[in-house]
């Protein structure tokens, strides 16, 4: 019996395999319609996502010190260099307050002192007529004395001058890779400016978000309209975003599913205001069936059956249907 079964199997194997493939074909077709999440893309140039959690308090401290928003990106770059956003003394600002290294254990206090220290070196640089940003950044590490040294040496901190200043301010000659330049880090400005160049692209996205929200808020309280994509009709979810991004010069595709494919995949931990949040299962018209604009603090701005306005992403009704997150940069598609 076993031998006969084997012979029959060998004779009819083509039909068996063919039938199996026919059974599986609908499953393959269905799966091909589901947009698989792309791998999350980390921030470029090694900039850690951990620094972004400090951005709100950093902006607050910058404003409190009377500095303009242009300082935020360079201070975020300093945080990246000092701690990667993970240490308690997140700006490593204890020494600038006359304390031992790491003495500040509250991140908010560290940022407050770090911004005050930055303002001090910034104002000294202005008073001395020093305008080179890298030279001023180096003063965050070396202290204000570096700026007076630079005033007497041309105003732009070359590597040779950074090494010379370091040699003059230490009695040590052995400190690992920095030897014999053991005071501070003579490569500090180069590292911070590298992060700063990356973060400038992010700053342009902050401006994009403000433009998009300025347009979207005009329609707060308007009714939801299936298929709506202009103020003449009101809006559905993707129509509201397409219209609002167009006001900022960005052309998004029309549907939520198309907008999902258009944007760069990010993790939830990377979410920033201006990112898009995508949902599945909110209706049966498409796999990606809803989209909203992330505005921070667990909230999104969107058009849903309740109308145009804010929704809490932490509520069970929304959170259970989140499919993924996407980012549109000011330069267009990523």
C-alpha cells in the first residue's frame, strides 16, 4: 500500500502542487495589497532620538534667557555632544556653575544652567566682535577665556589655536587620545558643528509644521466630509492634510494609503510635531483607512466623524488602530 501511494504521488505530483498553489493564490494577492511597514530610519549623521525629549524645555529656557529660536538647533547639537540626551546632567553644565563634574542631577537644571552658560559666552563673543559660530561653540567647552584668547589671535579658532589654548591651561601631558592637549576637548567645535549641520535640516521641518498647522487650524470645528479636499467642501482625513501641506509648498498624494507610501517610516519614539500617524481598521474602504497630523503630547489634529479638531492618541479607540508613523521633510519626499 505504501509503495502504491508513493507511485501515485509521483505520477500526480504536478496536479497536487498546482491545486495547492491555486488555494494559496488568493492569500498571496491579499497580502500584496497590505503595505508592509518599512524599517525605521534612524536620524542621520548619528544624531540620537534621545535629544528630542529635551527640546520643549530647551526652547522654554532659550526664550526665558531672551535668546531667539535660532539658538535651539546649536544647543541641541551641544546636548548631543555632551551626553547624547541620556545623562542626568544632560548639558554637562555643572562645571560652568563652579560645581564638580556631574554634580547637577536634574536634567531641567542642567539645561537651565547650560543655556545660561551659552548666553554668557555668546554675549562675550558679541562684545569682542567674534562672529564665527564654531569659535563660540568651542567656548562652551573651554570657557569664556577662550574668547579673549581668540580676540588676540584673529577671532577664528583654528585647530592649531585650539591645541595651543589647551596646552597653556593644563599641567598634564597624558590624557589618552587628546595628549598632550589635556584641557577640554580641542575637537569639540568640530563635533558639535557636524551635529548642527544635521539639525538645521530638522529646523526647516519645524518651520514646515508651523505653516501646515496655521492652515489646518483655520478649519477647526468644520464637519467631516467624505471625499472633501478643499474649503469649498470641507475635508476628509487625507484631504485636510493634502490641503494644509500644499499651503507650505508640499504636494502630498490624495489618500491616506498613498500618503503612507509617500512618507518615511519612523518609530513612535521618534515622533515630532508635523509627523503623520496612520491607522487601519477605522473603516473598510482601504487598509490604511485614516491619517492624522501629530502635534505633540500624545495628540493629533485630524478630520474624523466628529469633525476637524484634536484627538487623543492615548485613548484606546485610537491607539488600538495605529498602524505606523511617517515623516515628510521640508525638502519633499524622503
